[in-house]
């Protein structure tokens, strides 16, 4: 199935432009009659300007200019130039605006008027931002800001700060954008500037929209709309209505979005804002495309395109071109789609819109894959992903609740690339992409997710791929002349100079030449040679293994293998790395639907301690996950599987698979990993252990999280669990019930090697705020909050009574991946947790066996967990256990077979170790 991405133009970000201060006419002496008439014209013009009757205001200010030429009055000239520039900017006629603003700047600098100079520098910066010249914009804002501050002009300072935010938002630097908006907002409020306040609220909404926080975006838009209506600013109202439409479109409510766009479009038309019209038309097209009507979508995209070109809005132009290409691709008109993608790409690069650039590169990859050109598709996917990885760093310091994925489809880019790489037997590169995929899934769940040193490099672009990209960029540089061509076409025929006519003829001929079939690129000698080299590389698997050498040496020392399953629609890919070979690929012909059903059936059977068919279901999954790599395991003399489960496989424990004779745990240790684990797999515990343990034994707590109600009672055997723990490891500090509080634990955890939670923990799909650990006094720590803990001296965190919910429909297991990642990211080396809640009598036995193994030293955490599970299966070394309410097990060590209920995987299978456990 082809999956393309559509990028929505955010229309006009309501940009602040300073209205020029009106002169104090009473201070002028000896006024002549012409001066008086000029002053009256200015007053009428300003009134029309403030009513947004821009064409009327423009005509009046042009009459002012005629008068001032006769008077040779520089102050009047300054007023006229700055206001004409302002009006042209408001109308989106940016080149004309620049012309007049620059004249105004020269006059204000000559007159040494700092306020006027700051105002004009700010407005020039705005125009540069509007035409995509963001660095030029920043330079002018940097000149304006200290001038406003020097004279105490808080309104001018606020305006420039808000415009800084605008440019940083356009560059994808959302953290900087929010910082500047949040400085501007209180300044606007302090001087009672409701227009500036409304604009800034709208622009903050745009940043939240870019971060995927659509409800926050809508809240800010609605606050902005109220203010714009209160001050009668129809242009601002049009922009904000458009952006509210965008918010609903992002939530999938496209009919509602169309209603708001329909309100916005005529208002932009009334005030003559072509840029706003273009944005609304583009967004109407987006909603029709989302509703499946691509023909209607094309109609609106084609209306938006010339308007964006007319006002010099290169970002809007790039967006419209990308969206036209997307619609044609969806209609299987690939040649046309390619033409428009290629026109969009240099424009998004020129204006620094990396998010749009990444999406267009992805769309090129999808298109090339659909045309059976996988090697070329891989190159464009790689470029898209590497830009995405760079964007992730730009939001790393934002508040965690707004660090969202940029679009819901970003992780699908990684899956498509990994799929293609595997099909080409480029297994090492596929494994690298799978590491990045896990980071992206975590980033979509948490935000601010960092990987190890290897993942932070992004995807490796090989030398042959670089040669192809260089050749492609040669073609693209020619397309960049399209911007010059569009500008010349916008000059009315009657006004074109002879030189412009000659240049236009040259560019049209050149455009026809470079828009020849894409085969010119794919069939070039450079590309053919590079593709041939890539084929040889894939066939002989000669990709450099330098970055895997350290890992493979580690695997040999540990008698371990690294297993990456990768779920695709039509098959399961198993990637296994051993100490003595390059990564190997094993393909299992099972559909995602079949695999998911088997996972659900197995998980439900595991949770039912009376289930009699659990071995049969365990064997079915064994045949898919382990049997295809049996020979590889034997050849590697493997004792440990280091396991990076994909998606729904995170809901089942690998150790509970069954080969027909025994459980996998009876043969092999299993160590689950996150992206944080790969760089350091070893983390032996000190022989002198100390433990911080908390238990919720008595009490009951009820609470709501969103619409979900929860009720938890104390765990009857949790007290005995920590008592036995302390008996085995004397240096144990215990807290129970009310004394077991979040504040107490947070202050002490980093002083212990092991932190043990004998309490309820629940990890659910959805948001990190929905998952939590319950403390004995009723406090809760969400998975999000754990990200603030300090655990850098902690070797092991144990959650003995946690669980993940599973109904008939599977999630992606992000909450399980996130659980291990969050603890490890805060410094803990490893985490032991359970996938479902277990009878706490059974938990008591497993935990006792685990700590009995750990206290003796000389054993890894993973092996200690394996031996504890085997003890429950065989009944060996189970001391002082409670078999049922009436019968205890003696210290003889053997559990009488009729009562050996602990061998059912319900009791031992859910406990998994995530992190550095070897």
C-alpha cells in the first residue's frame, strides 16, 4: 500500500506590523495651506488603514507623496513611505513593501529617530520572513530589538520578539519560537495592545500545532479570535479562523475544518490579503484530499499556487506544489507527481522548511518504490529520516508534554525504509533503521528521547548513494530558477522591460528542457554506475562492519545473540546478529494479522492460570520466532538472547515460548533491550548489595485518570515479600503503607543499588500520564514523572506487581518499551517488571528465588531471573511457600507435585528484564 504524506500550509501566521505613530500636528509652526491639506490626507489615510480599507488608504498615501514632493517635507515623506510599505506588506505585495520600507529606513536613520528606525527595521524583517529569507529577517530583528529597548519602547520590543518567534517557528526551531512569544505576550498586555496580544496568542497556537498539541493550539486560537473580533481586525480574524480549521483538520474533523476555512476565505478576500487566501485555499484542498476527493483537492491547490507566487510566499508555494504532487500520486499519475515534488523541494530548502523538505523526500521515496526503483527510493527515505532526526534535537528542551511527533505518519517512514533494505538484503543498515524506529516510537510516546551514540548519527548514507544525491541536486539547482521565472511572470505584461522579456524567454525554454522525463536523471551515467555499485554491495554484503565490531565482541564474550523481529504486513523478518557473522536475515511467511491473533490468544492464555492450551499456543509462536534461527543459535553456542521486540511482540514474554518439550527459559536467558542498552550490555551487581524496598500492604485507594476509574487494595503478601528480601539482604531499608511515599522514595532511591516496589503499577497504551506506580500512602508517579527521577547509582529497579492492560485489540506496546527506557534514561541499569498482575503469593515465591540468586554474587541479573523462573517450574528451592490457604511447603526444597501450581507460566512468565542485565 502506498502511503504519502501531505503537508498543510499554516496559511498566514498573524504577523505583527507596527502602525506608524501619528505626528503631533499642534507642534508644527507656520503651517501653510498645503501642509494642512496634507495633514488631513494623512489622517484620512490612517483611518482607512486602521479599518483595513487598504486600497483606499493606499490611494490617499500616494496623494500624500505627491503633496510632500511639492513641499520637500522629509517628515511627511517618512510617514508616507512607512505607511505605504505597511499596506503593501498587509496586502502580501512584499517586493513593493520592501521598496518603501527601505526608503523609510534611510530617512529615519538620517533623522536619528530611534523609534521610527526600530519600527522600520522590524517591518523589513517581517517582509523578508514573508518571502522566506529568514536569515535576512533575523538580521533586521536583531538590529531593531536593542533600539526599542534603549528607548523603553515596550510595544516595539514586544513586536520584534513576536516576529523573532515567527521566524524561528518557520525554521522548525520551536523551542526558540515559544521562548520569544512568551517574552512578547506579557509586554503586549502591559501596554494594553490587544492586537499584539491576539497575534502572539495565534502564533503560539501555531507552534503547538507544529508539535502535534492540537487541543492546546485550538485553545490559543480561540483566545486570539475573541481579541481580533473585539478590536475589529478582520485580517487577524480571517487568519485565526483558518488556523482553527487547521486544528480540526489535524484532529481528523475535516468537515468542521472546511466550515472554518469557508469563514476565513471571504474575509481574506475582503481585506485584500492574497497570502491568506492562498493559505485557506491550500487547506481546503488538504481537507478534500483527506476526505478522498483528490480531484476537488487539486482544484483548490491550483488556485492557491498562483496566489502564493504572486505575493512571493515561497513556503506557501512549496507546500502547494508538494500537495499537488501528492494528489497526483494518489491518483497514480506518477509522472505529474514527480514534476511537482521536484519543484517543491528546492523551495522548501531555500526557505529552510525542513519539515516540508523531509515530507517531500519521503513522498519521492514512496513514488520511486511504487515504480520498482527500490535503490533510489532508499536514498530518498534516508534523507527524509536524517532530517527528521535533526528536527528531534530542536525540541529537546521543551516542556515534555509538548514534545510530540511532527506527524502521525513519521514512524511509518522508518518501517518503509527498513522493509526496502531487508528486501535488498542490506541487513546491517536495516538494523540501524530499526534502532532509530524504536527511538521514534518512544519519541511519539514521550518526546525528548535520545538514543545511544550510534543512533544519534542517523542513517548512514553510502558513498554510492551520495553520488546519486549529488547528481539529483544538480537537476534540482536548475529547478530553483523557477522562482525567478514565477516572479517575472507576475510582472504585468505592459510593465515588463525589454530585459525582463528576454530573460523570461530564456527561462521558459530552460524550464522545458529541465522538466524532461525523470529518466534523464535515472539514466545518467553517474546514477547508473552508483546503482550498479549499490547492487554489488547488497549482493556481497560488503557494507562496513566497523560500528558492529564492538557489539559482536561483546556478544562473543557473553555467549549471546542479538534478535530483532520486524513485523510487516505480509511477513515477519527476524534479524539475528552473532559474534561470528554479519547480521543474518530469516523470513517467516506469516501475515501481521495472523501474528497479532496468535499474540492475543497466547497472552490471554498466559493470564488464565487454569488454561490448558497454553503450551500449544506457545509452540505456535516458537515456530515463528525461534525455530527459524535454531541453527544460528546452536552455531553461536548461545546462552542468551538479547531481544528487541517489535510492536505487539512486546506484550508477550519470549521466555514463555515452548519447543514441544520445554519452555525457552529452561534453555536460554532473555534480556530485553531499549535503544539505550546497545552501547553497554554488561552491568554486574556488587556482591555487597543494599536495597530500598517499599510495600503497599493495607489500605484502599480510588481515583480517576481522565474518564477511567481505578480502585486498588493493599497486597496481602507484599509485606512478607519485603520481609524475606530483608532477611536475605540485611542492608535493606523498608517502608510500608503510609511511610511508603513518593517524596520519601525520590529522596533516597539514588543511594541504593536495588530499588524494589512491592505495589501496584499499571502501564497502559496511550499517554505516559496514564501509566503510574502507586505508593503506599496513595501517591502516584506517572511514567512521565519517572523521567525526572535521579537513578544514576541504581543497578536494578524491580516492580513486582505491575501489569499492562490487554483487550482483544493490541496497541503497539509503546508503554512497555517506554517503561524500560524511562528508568534506564534516568540512570538505572536495568528494570524487572511484569507484563500482567500476578497472584501475590506467586510473586512472593519468584522474588524470594530472585534475591536468593542475586545475594550469592557471581551471577548476572538476567541469569538470576532465569533461575528463579526455573525454580518455580520445577518446584526446586522453594522455601516457606504458601501452596494454598491451608498447606505450607516444608524446607525440604521439593514442592509436592499435586500442589505445584507455580509451574504454570501465569506465575513466572510475566517477569521480564529490560536494560543492561548481563
